[in-house]
């Protein structure tokens, strides 16, 4: 980890201000509550390099696709989670001199992200206005009241000084990644009074017919300073305060901000709602609001914390990942999903990717519970019409779920890397399978789930072609999960997951009983064709392994260890041409299939494929290391499993891919939990719940709880073995290290073989 940051089990502690690396810190120190979030920006002015970012769940804009060589089927726009109003802003002056850590002499600087409490605090000493000034700030985005962000801000001077603070909201913001430097907001209204202010903004008209979003922000200030006038401008409202401080005296100001959007309230009452909320929350008072917020975080950690004994760096890693995952998604709103960067950055932003189903879903199910996971399934069901639209755009039947979306319609403009990744349909189906196997609840599968599966299966049935020479079905012109090869034929993973989707639908239709197929308009001949496609699907195999795609074996196959260190990551050093021709794999591809469908393959098959592909894998997608760590655990490769766990869990803390400044890798944060639960603890669910816990050599123990079929189960693993405890719910049968047992109360087990 960057030496400015300290390793700590519950905190991320920054000890100096590094102007070269402010963006990195801002990403790490982000806060969110599923409804909104912001980067770790300073409240007051900062003239150094920085990326101010505040984002609201589900508030996005369709930015024009910027290509001059339009082809039929291209997505029309590039959807973006857009930077919203600056909520935290304070202009601070001491004896007329502006507080700006980018210009002032900074004597000391310390920030603490407290992951247990969900707060960001700062203590900073600067030399301005004729002496030493100390700033103490504490803020949170409430986990208890989704509309609320609150700041307590204190300034102390060791000399007599006039302190002026102007608290403001500023809607004049833009996205760093917008095309043509466009802004996305119309400023509609605003107002200020001696104790606060409000603004109302709405996203601009767009030619694509996607909804516009209106957002109101309102704030109230509690302070021992005196009012000093207000300021109003388009998209800007401010209330000023002043105090003449004696030497050693402190002034304190609390800014309580409420945000509402027309996703929840009618446009006409939006500002009134925000203002009333800000008012009533201010009456409750900062201290109580903070208590409520901390209690809400406590409740989350009570169920979801993962404890690691004997390794603080691994401990910090898993908590950091869970903290940001829970800050991004709470499972309360079926219209929201989990963006790869959550509320922490713009690249990939808050759009929905296949990442959700492929990586986050099992974690949400186990840590936030069945109801939260069901919301993610509902999200895709609601977007089924969009998926049908996407397939139609390609001249194909059925439903093609988007690789990137806000509303079900594909909104990413990179054709080969994104659009051709039709494999994403498989992950959507897999989440339905996982949910059903994990919960035992078939009600989603047999209702909405069947509609989704049918759309997906019809897409695959339309996308394959029969090779008349071999009599086998093939899928050409795709990109697999490995984005370092495009437009390949017969990507093993895509072919396999397509056939599996067909089987899954056919089986589910059978399970649904007579009449369901007819109700859905599925004829016997359609079913027969799907069965035939699955039975005669072509799978490339060679050298004793499944082959990534038809021409992969013709490449120069060399291990990634031969790439000079200074050329890693290759995506920042090599031309795209060179990457595409190389054998190097960005993230698991064949192995993604063996992970998803692990219950259908034996250990030897997994080993052969792992040994073949892992050495060529450069793990340059944040989604890659966790999957390989899980497989390495299963195959008994303990060192590899730990190396890749740390790479997953500390990816952002250690800036492993050197891109954390752009935002955190929120979806792959789920992978750290997977690497522990499915990797080290061997959790499998295809055939009832089974665990085969192993203790990594460098740890003294680990423990976590999870929700399963109405129960809460806690697993503790130590040097000699461990225990399982039923914390809530009825006894149940589980398998531990291959042995079936009835779990009532608690069950002790001895350590299994590595
Ligand atoms: C990965 C994709 C992923 C995307 C967003 C890319 O780097 O290759 O699989 O969906 O990031 O996380």
C-alpha cells in the first residue's frame, strides 16, 4: 500500500496530502449509501489536481455515440451516470485569505475512512491568514436515511482571526468523460436564506427519448457563527457565516443536506420535499443523525463482516471491499443495480454490466439476503423488453441482455469489446439458477424467470448456425470474457453457456408442468430444436483442454511470466494490435465456464484447464484474480490462491492495476468475498449447502456469517479445524468436508487436507 496509507483492520488512514495522487485518495475515500455517493473530495476549495464527483443512483444521461463510421446495430448512445451537484461545498476564508490546501502551506494532514461507522474524517493544519489554522471535518452519507448527507466542520486558529464560511450547493458540474465537453444539466431554480439554500436541476433534453431526471438539493446550517448574507446564481445557492475568533478559539458548522429526485417524488413537489427533509433532519441534529447512521452500518456488519486473524492487510482488504460494495448497493430499490465504479468515478460509472450477475450476485444473496438478491433478478426482468429490442436491432429473435445499460437497452459504443460479448446472456440465466439452487425458492424461476430464460434461449437458438460439413452448431463472431481477443469463432465459453441456457430453460419448463410451455407460446418443435442445438453444439478441444476459440492453438503460446515487468499491465504498454495477436488472456474465459458450471465438471478437467490457461492470464480485468483464486483453492494450489486473493482484496488499496484514480472496482470487490467463501471455505450450493474450509497458511483463522434459506450460519475456521453455528433459523442438513451432518446449534470439525 502507498506509504501515505496505513494498514488497519477497520480504517483506511491517510497521513499526508500528496497533490500528485489526490485522485487516488479521492477514490479510496469515497462514501455512498446505495442512493447516492461521492468521491473523497475536500469540502473547501482545492486548486490542485482533483476530480470532484457526486453521483445519484439511476440518474444518467444518454451521451451521443461518437463514431463517424456508423453501422446498423450500433447502440445509439453511450449511457453515463452523471456527475450531480456538489453537495459538500464550503468556501472558507481566514482573515480574508482563502483556505485551499492546493496553495496553502499544509503542516499536517490526516484522513480516516472508518469502515465500521461509515464516516470520513479529516484533521488538517495549514498556515494561512497570519498563523496556524486547524480544520476538523467529519462527514457521512446516511445509511439510515437515503436522502441525507451531513458534515460537521470545525476551524480553530491559534491567533485572533476573522473566519468566514460560505456553505453552498453548486449544480454547475460536468462529467470528465463527456463527449464534446457537453454539460448534462439545465439549472431550473434555487433560493437561499440566512440558514441554508436549495437548487433544482434537470437533465437536458435528449434526442433518444430516454427519461430526463430532476434533482433537488437543499441544506440547512447549524453553527455558532453569525449569518453573513446569501448568494444566488444559476445552479448555485449559498449562505454565508462569519465569526471573529480569539486565539485558540474554535468555530463549528454543521451542514445537513437532503437530496430528492423525481425518481421518487413528483417533479412539482421535489424542492419542497428536499427543503422539508433538510429542515426536519437538521432539527433531529447532527449527533443523532450520526448515531442512526452508525447503527445502520452496525446492523450490516453484524451479518456480513468477515474476520481474518493474523493478517491485518488481508483483513483490511476484505472490509474495504465489502464497505464499498454495501455503499453502492443496498437491495432496497429494484430499479437500481451495481455499477463497476459505483459512485466513485465515471469510467464504467454506475451503468449495469454482466459483472452484477457474474460476481456480485452470490455475495448479495449471502450478505444482504434473499430479498436484496431478488431485487437484482427483478431488475433484469423489468428490462426484458429492452433485451428484446437489442436482439431485434441485430436482426435476431429473442432477448439479448445488454453488456452495459441503465434501462435494458445496450448503451456502450465499443462494438468488438462490448457488443460482441453476447456471452453476457449466460450470466443473467446463471444468476436465476444460482438463486434457485441457493434459496430453494422456485417461485421466481417458474414465473418471471421463465420469461427471461425463454427470451435468452430464443436468442441463442437464433444466433447459432449449423455447420453442414460437421453437422454441429456453431457461434461465430463473438468476444468472450477475454477482451484481449475480438471477433473470434466458437469461443468455448460462449458455446457452452449458450447450450447450458437452453438446457436450463427446457428443464425449467418441464418442472413447471403441463401447460406452462403453451402459456408462454413455446411449441414442441421449438423445444425439439433447442434440444437438438444443445446436443449438437460444437466445443473446440485440443491438447487435452477446452480451447478458448477455434484458432487459439495457432497462437504463440507462452507464459505471461515472460512479459518484462516494465511492460505490465500490457494494456498500458502494448498496441492493441499486439495484444490481440498475443496469447495473453485478460480474465478467465474457459475458466469462467468451469467456474459457473463447476458442478458439471470433475477436478481433473478443471486442473488441466487451469494449468493450461492460468499461466497465460495477465489478470488485467479486476474480475480475474478472484475467479482464479477460487479455482486454485479448489485444486489445492494454496499459494496461488492466496496470491490471487490478495490481488483481489487489495486491488484498489494497493492500486495494483494503476487505475484506481478513475474510481474503485466496485463489482470486482465482491470477488474478495467469493475468494474467501467459495475459495478458502469451499462453499458450494448446487446440491444443497456444502463447505470444505481450509485455513490459508499465513492466517491464524477467519470467520464469517451468511444468510441461507432463512437461517444465519456462522463459520469459524482455525488452525485445528473450526465450527459452524446456527445463529438463526431451523436446523438443516449440510455437508462439511464431504460429510453430511444436521446443523443444530453448533458443529465442530477438524481441518481437512489442503
Ligand atoms: C472487463 C469486463 C467488465 C468490465 C466492467 C472490463 O475490464 O473485461 O468483463 O464487464 O470491465 O467491470
